């Protein structure tokens, strides 16, 4: 199926959703780029972009590079982005894209609750990752220490 | 991706770390250290390293060194990173081979087969691979870590919190390791931060044993 058959869809006043499928290559992303950027331009300040990659089965490195370039444009618009994925390989591609774009407001996610939380939040990605890791370690160390005392 | 823009002191520091890891652990990728220093800055780079150390310590104390390596490898794999995923799986597999004379069912090539699958299918396959009684504890921990990651459970027990710490920390790590982790091949895996990677004779014996078993299986 042609992944560009899904046009960027304005799902609310603030949000654009794009659903891609199958094997992504650079040509497909290049075709999508003007439509996507146009849709982003029409969003109000601090808009939301949901890239639904759940049905994507492969993403070539050239497609990742092309998406990173698109994401840099999105960064300039100030919109927040969530990359929704269902396969580890595609999740890795999403990490590569958000990292390469240097967009602090883009994040890979694995379910819609996470996507909503990210899109409606204010945090920057690197701050969020740091906070989650540090918080989880503090809790784990506290629990381990408690367990040690109880023994 | 454009290469990282590093000042001379940062470039020298990244190269020093790379050289030290090559000498002590038998492998390293300079671009991961450079990328981490550029993306995170010094302070956060050191905090990430400290967090990774704390998680590894907790996992080792609780589950032993071998399962600690596999837990980290699987946490990284869910994020699509071969650099950490293959590397920690290879470390666990080499330690199992060295200490127990056994070929562990998880190996970089096995993880490479799981990466393209839908996550639920990959988890089913993982459970099948770890069906042996000797892997029961690791099977249980990985299944629980998957539930936590998928948002189907929230951390309740101490085990849960330790697994969640591994997940969150190796999600942060992947932010930088993915520069190599997306394209690295399983045969190019090395043991990140573990001295067993320096034992090239062990690695050769392990690869020979694995290849021989594959021939027998055919």
C-alpha cells in the first residue's frame, strides 16, 4: 500500500495526524513533506503532530534522514511531535529521527496514552528522559533499602 | 545526520574514553561518546553514566551478572537499539558460555530477528526462547518488564521498580547510542563496558560453538 495515500489529517484545532504504512523510503517522505509542512503551517502556535507509524514495517535509513529534515522544519514551527510505533525496529528509527532533528519537543511513544501525555505536556525530551531515569532509580534504591531493613 | 560539533577538549575526552574502553573491554564506538557529549553536555553525560552504573549495580546484586546483562540488552532492544541490545546480549551470552559451558538462547543474532516483529509477537517469541527451566527467572523478569513498558502494569514490587529503572535508563541511553544502534549488525557487536569482551579467544570459541550448533540444527 502506498504510505502517502494517507494525507496529513487535521484531527482537531491543534492537531495534525499522519498515518504511514508498509515500507518507507526516501521518495515517499519527499512526497509527503510539502503536504505535511503545509498542514503544520496552518496549526496555531504550539500545535501537535502525531506521526502514526504503527503499520510501518520497515524504514530505510534514507527515509529516516528525510524525516529528520522534515522534523527540523516542524521544530521551527514550535509544534510538539509524537512518533507512535509498534515494532522495536521502527521505534529505533523514531529515536534516530528525533535525535538527528535536535527537536526537543519530539518523542517516540508506544501507545496513545503516552502520545497524549507527551503532546499535551510542556517538557523537553532530554529533560524528561533524565527525570524519568533519575526518578525510577531513586524509587528502586529506596525499595531495595527498605527490603534490606525489613530482612 | 551531520557529525557532532565538538570543541577540542571534548573531542579529546571522547577519544580518551573510547580508547580506554577499547583497551579494557575490547570494543567501543567513538561516535556514540561524541554524540552523547554533544547532545547532553558534560553534566548530563556524567549523570547518564552514573545512572547506568547504579542500575547495573542494582541488577547485578539482585539477579546476578548474567541476567543483569540480558535485562539491559532487552530494555535497549525494545527501543530498537542494536548497539546496547546486541552488546549486552553478547556479554550475557559470553558469560554464560564461560561460566556454565552453555549456549544461551539469547544472542545478538536472535535479538536481530526480534527487532522487526510487532512487540507482542516479539515477547511471545522471547518467552519461547526462554522456555528452559534454567531461564525461568529471566523469562519472568523480561515478561514483567514488558508489561511495565507497555503500560499494562505499574511498578508495585521492588523487582518492578528495579526493572523500571533499567527501562527508563536505557531509554535515555538510546537517545545517543541510536546513532550507531540503528544500523549496527549483530556480528559487529561487542561488550559495552565489560571486561569479558577483551577475551578474544573466548569470543572465537563461542562463535565456533554457535556456528556448529547451527549446522547440527540444519
